[in-house]
C-alpha cells in the first residue's frame, strides 16, 4: 500500500510539474589570485533588477535559484510546513537540515538520490517549532530531502562536494528550537527573488579585498572571482590596436586598458563628429601631442559608433568595450577604503571616500594634488572640450571619462578632480568631448 501511495504521489507531482514546475539554476563560485586558488570568505549576490540580496558563507559556495515557469503554484497564507536550505551546501562531510512544523504531528522524512531511489525513509513525531537534523551523504552528487506532514510537503536539493567521507547515508535528529536557527540566514536565500532576465551582481570577499561581477544568468554556471591587483591582466599584458600598444591593468574582477584610448583622425573642436565610417577625435588645444600624452577626446555618439547599447564595443579594440555605469560602480567599490561594491553610496553624484584619489595618477595634477594610483589605473587630468562650438578646458584639473550608459542626448561619465578625493558620477550632453577607457569583455 505504501508503495502504491508513493507512486501515486510521484505521478501527481510529475503531472503538476508539467504545469507549474520550478526549474533551478545552480551558481557556483570560486576564486583565484592571478592563477593561484584562494578560499573565499563569503559571496554576496544582489538582484539589481528586483532589488534584494543574499549572502553565502564559506564553505557554502553554491546558490540554487528557483524561477517559475507555467502556472504559479498556490501557497496558503499563514504558517506552513517548510524545509530550509541545508548548510553547508555543497556538503563535504555532513550538513544540517532544518524544518519548521506548524503543529505537533507525525512527519515522514525521505531522502532520494538523483535517480529517485530512496536512500532514507523514516518517520518521527515532532512538536511544533523548528527541528534540525544532521545528514551525512554517501556516494552521490545530488540528493533531495522531503518532509511530509498531513497533506503538505516541502523539499530541498542537497549538493555534495564530490569527495564526501561517508560511504553510507545517515540522518540523525539534532534537536528543536522555538525560533528559527541563527547559524545561517537560510530563509533569506529562499526568499531571494529571481526571474530569468534579471541582472545580478556577484561580490566575492577574500581577506580585505572585494571582487565584483555582473551577470544575467540563463543557465547554471561557475563564476571565478579574480583578486589580483596592480598587475598586467593575466594572459593579456598588452593590446596592439590601430598602430599603438596599450598596457593593461588587473583590478580584482576587472581588466582595464591602463591608458586612455587614442585612436582616430584629429579634427578641430569647432567641428561636430559625424557617422562617416571614420573614427574622429579631438586633441587638447588641437595639438596632436596632447593626444599622445592624454589620449583623444570623443563625443559620446562617436565613441559608441552611433548605437545605444550599454556595454557596446564602440571604438574599443575587439574583445573590449566601453564600460557601463554599473561597471564603473564596481571599480569604485573595489578601490574605495570605506564603501564597498554594491553600496548605495555609488548611486549618488559626489560619492565614496577616497576612490578618486586612488584612481588618479601620481603626477600631472594641478598644485601637486596628485593621486596615489594604488591600483595602477593611472587616471590622467586630460580635461575636456565642447565639440561643435569650440573651447577646451580643465587640463591638469579634471579627468572626464565616458561610460556607455546613456542615449543620443545625454551620457553618464566619471570625473576625477585635482582637489577632490571622492569621485563624481554625472551626465552630460553627448556633444562633450571626453576621455575613453576600455574594459575587457
């Protein structure tokens, strides 16, 4: 009878899944310093589209995201049976499972492997509240833990690290609590909202460093945080482009060109740049030597090659692109000594504590207001111009560097200033002539 009941429940589950299944994405995280493996302290995942975040603490380095397709499942209001995601996940030796029971009753606990075979099936009478169990996995990569109570059930997926110590599966009762256990914010992870198409920000923490990465996940993937700083980008120390050689600089999770872009044919600042299949540039005071020192100044549309797409290649070399506003925010959070990646501080205008100082070059700034260039970015005070109507300004005072975020009217940029240790985020008319830095795809 029990076998028939189990098959009936399984059949019903398969039928329901055809209409309202919850597929999952598994995001796995690891880290390196140049090419050497390093152990992450924690990982923060932020949903920039829907807002909200969740944090994984070592050794938990896998985030399982549910997303809904088909008919939305119905959830009863009030307290329900709930199984929380195990910790740690993936499992090395053993892991803790926690469930909440709304009222006293008989609970059937079932663990199956990836093929649906039961490896554990036990029953226990539990009081109302939170109950913890210790699970030691045997051979296998994926297990499913399901609790059945009355007509309700709740399940989680358990991942193993591959080399688990136990040869047999075991499930031991640890104890109960009146409140949710505090060993991990499992409910925060389960409540993390995600829909296909959402943009996520991953932040890895190692020692005192942070490394950030933007992603719009569509399938399970492994993400590697890079923590190398102030070195040429591993594997790409230089880039040859349009007859010039550019150095590269690795700043944790991002690889940048170390110099402002200098490509194209110089035109007078009184001329507008046009979509004529020729890259055009302004040089400060209409002197080619200024471009050789500081790089060219470009109107936004010319830099973007007349497309409105964040992260477009624009006039950058193949395999590189014009950084987005969000990619600039990651750089700023990486280098600032007080505000980290993902901090709301970076959504304002005059922002941060010393990010500007750390990005400025150690030479060339007015009144010796040089930067520390802590991470090798070497931001130069190239000034700017207003193309079409003429006039250059701010050389040795300011650096104005475009982002690819904007439209054919205004574009977002960053400003470094001679007496300003912060960094300014602002927008300007696309007719402004500003510097361009390229970031690796």
